[in-house]
């Protein structure tokens, strides 16, 4: 992959990482600042449900943050854009759709097919 393309993907990934970290910081701030006391059990349950939902979203984002950091490392070591299974180049359209991917579309399709069988 050309250096210009690697730089373009680095910018995309870094932008995503920065946004996710900002959102995580806001969530922590909001949850620690919130001093709501709901005597009504229904209101309290609703608040807890909302918090649990928010935490599940942040957990998914935490996993994405790790994948983004791994993708940035692959850019640094020159393995970004190479399928970890067949070692062929991953198509640019796939990388634009999912820059953290480590599999080409053929290998990912086969992986999903195997998961359905097993």
C-alpha cells in the first residue's frame, strides 16, 4: 500500500479514536456528576436501565478502541491492508468501510460461513 493511502487511513482511524475517547470521557463525567435520587422505584429502575444500556455501548466502543489501536500499529509496522489469513491485499473499498478489518472479503465470508456451520 502506498504511503499516501496509509496516511489517509491513519487520519481516519485517529479521528475515530479521538471521537470515541471524547465520548467515553463524557460518559464517565456524566455518571459521576449525576446525583439523582429517585424515591420512586420505577424512576430508579428506568435510570439503571439507561445506565446499563450506556455502559453496554461504551463496552462495545472500548473493544473498537482496541481494534483501532491495533490497526494503527499495523500501519506503523507495514502490515495494514494485508489479510492475516491469506496474506493477500485487502481491497480499498473494504478498508474504507471497515478500516480495522484484518481479513479480506473472501476470508471474512468463509469465516462467517464456518461460524454458521459450527
